[in-house]
């Protein structure tokens, strides 16, 4: 339909344009014809005036009557006027202008000859005038003028013939165009008439359907128990259906038809939200108007209402009318609130269950920790018992042996002083003694016995130090919280782990700075250091290094354990301290070391953090307050 009207309109515009062009050409051709006729008339009248002047000159020459002179002068003046007009008319034709420029001086020359003949007739008589006429070239000049005028007239007549033909052709084209335009207009009018008839029939059908739809809508609204509203934005009048008013406990006459009846009943907490939502909908910032609000009931309570609406906009997109419906959703809201309370209770129960689960896991961790510490204490007690007793005998015997060897060395020195006496009294014995002394290399033997005793003493001292480090690490005799030197605990723990590090080809480095005495459970802190060192050694490749640094920062004792391992994968950073989480192969770890360490540090009021990135190792930082919040508390007993 639209395409057909568009095509018809385009065709109408085309024919109208052709009609305008044809009319313009027809008028232009008519102007050319009129111009050519004007030129012809001017040429003919100019020729006639020259002839009139010649006739008046002859009449005066023949009769001598001065009455011929006045028409003669008038003919000369009018000839000049016609020549002026002719010059303007042919100004756009260069060829005619060239002929005109020859014609004008010839006419002037001819008029000058006529004046001389008239003067001769006046002063010398008719014979003198006839003689001048007969002996002059007036007749030849007049013939030239007539021939030139005839030539110009012939040229203009050719123009006239050509322009008349073109004008007739333009007229035929214009008439054809007008006829076609008339046909198109009549066809378009017929099409418009058919469209109007069809639109009227369609409109009647739509109105009938609309009437039926309105009836169905009213029945559906009454069945759905929704309230209707219709807001005229230009007049601020708003229609509220009886059902709309009944939702709020009002009869129909109790609420006026003004939009303030809605806004005045809004809950104060909803008013700003409703206004901003309506504004956003009017400004096309949101696609539809749909929100839940609270409206005041007649009894003073508030009802939850679902309000929905759609706006009608003018040609500029400005809303001029808005209509919609209200649905009472108070029962649904109450059910949602009840469900929300139940959900909160379920969430609280789930949270309590999670907390209980976490507490159980922590209890399990503490139990494992206690059992490990108890086992470690039993192991250290056994080692101390089994090693300390024989170690005491060995140390005492070593001291006695060193003393006796010294005495023997003194005795041998005395024997050496008696070598001369023996050689004098019993040369054979002296020779045997000298031979045996050389055989056993007495000087080397005595020096080597001294070195062996010294190395044995060093070994016994190292064994004694290992026992002391084990006792210091486990603090078997220190179950209570007390002030402790953390550097001493670090050193003893490093000494214990050093053998394992040596087997793994990992270097242990210490950088212990001055730190204050810390109130803590020393055995537990040693356990934290042991866990961190064990993990750091396991994380390093052969040739790696684990560095332990201590220092004081703002009243905190800080212990850093840094390794040169591959670092911690970012994907598992959040699970590092989870109980039973481990990245070690099966059988290499329980996944409780860091979890236990985390609990011990926090039990002491401290913090444990780490900094790691793939490819640049990991550094764990333990920060303990100088006087922990657990001060004056006994170490908790292990669980059953």
C-alpha cells in the first residue's frame, strides 16, 4: 500500500515537473516569436519612415510648398527612434548587429543628402535641386538601404518560421504532458478514494473489535479483581476505578479524580522511589513501568500494591496519558516475609552447623597436635633416658682416660730420660726398646691418642647438645606459659631439622636479630617453626636455600621463613590453612601442619601470613605480641 502510493506520488511529481518544463518552453518560444515580430515590425516601419521622408523631400522639391517640410522632419525623428529601438531588439544577435551598424550611417547619410537638396531648392530653385538629385547618389544609397533592410527582414522571417515551429512543438508537448498529468491525478484520486473506502471499512471493523475487546477487558478486570487508573498528564486528572478505591477500603465518592489521591497515600519510604521510577519511565530510561508500593488503607494500615502502567506519547515522544492497573499483593508479601524469616532461621542453623563443624575440625587439629606433642615428649624422654645415662659414663670415662693418658705420657717421658742408663746397663734391652718405639712410631701414637680423645670429647659434647636441643624444642619441663627467647627456640629447631635439610641438599641460613622476650607456650611456638621449616625444606629443589630471620617491629616479635622453591599456586592460596589440605604426595603429610600453626599463632594473639608468587619462592611471616592475650593461662590439656 505504502509502496503503491509512493510510486503514484513519484509519477505525479514527474509529470508535474514535465508540465512545468513544457509550460516554460512554450512561454519562452512565444516570447521569441513575439520578439521576432517586433523586430520585423520595427524594420518595416523604419523602411517606411525613410521612404516617407524621401516622398516629402520630393514633394517640396517639385512644389516648393513648405508644408512638406514638417512631415519630413517628423519622419527623420521617428526614423531615429525606430533605429534606437531596433538596436536594442537585435542586441542579442551579433550578425544583425553588424548589419544594423551599416544601416544606421547609411540612413543618416541619406537624410543628410535630402537636407542638402531641400536647401538647394529653397535657395537656388527647383532646377538646382533637380540637378543635385540627378547628379547625386541618392537613388543608389536608397537602394542599398532597402536591400539591407530587406536582408535583415529575411533573416528575422527565418527566425520567425523556426520559432513558430518550435512553439507549436512545445505546445503539443505541453498539451500531452497536461493530459498525462490529468490522467495520473485522476488515477491517484481514484486510488485514494478506494483506500479511503477500505480504511473506513477497516476502521469500522476495528472499532467493532475494540468494542468487543473493551467488553472482554472489563469482564476480565472484574474477574481478576484488579483496580484500574487512567492519568491525563495534561490536566493532572486521574480516573480511579471503583475496584481501585475498594482495595484501600473507600467507596467510589470518597476519592476524587486527581493524581494526588495516589501520591498522598504512598508510604513515606516509597514516595521518592516511585517518583524517580515514573520520571525514568517518562524519559525512556526504563522500558516499562512496573513496581511494588505500599498504599495507606482507610483503616490506617498499609497494603502492598503491584502497580503497572503504560504511557501514550505524542509526536515528539512526550507522554500525554498513562494508564494501568493495581493488584493487591499484601497476602503474597506476608507469605514472602514469612518465607524470608524461615530462610534466615535456616541460614542461622546452617551457620551454626558450619561453626560446629569448624569447631570439630579445630578440636581434631588440637587433638592431633596434643597427641603429636605427647608422642614427641615421650620420644624425647626415651632418647634422653637412653642416651643421658650411658653418655654420662662415656663422658666420665673419657675424662678419666684423658687424665690417665696424660699420666702415661709423663711416665714415658721419665723412661726416655732413663734411656742412657738402660743402654749402659743392658744394651740389648735398649736396642729392643728403640726398635719397638720406631715400630709403633711413639711420637705419632702419643699425638694421635691426644687427637682421638679431643675428637671424642667434641662428639660427646655434640651428642649432649642434641639432647639439650630436643629437650629445649619440646620444652618437656615447661608446660606453663612463660617468657621465652624465641631466637633460642629457632636455633634449637634449626639444629634438629638440619640433618633432614642436608639429606635434601638444602642450605639452612639464620639471620637472627634482637627480639624481646615473648610470653608464650615455648613448645607450641617451636612446633610452628618446625612445621614452617619442614614445609620450606620440602618445597626447595636440591641446591635451594631456606632462610630464617627474626626481628622486632613495633613491639611485635617477627619470624620470617623464606624458601627458594617454586612458590604457591594462586588457585590454592585460599586453602593453605585448611585442615587436612596438603599438596604433598600420599604418605608425606597429613595436611595439619599449617592448620595447627595457624591455630597456635592466633591462640597467642598473633598473625601468620605469607607472600608467594610462582617462580620466586614463598615467605611465611609469624608476628607474636610481646605479651600475648593468653598470658597467665595454663596450656590446655590434650583431649581424650
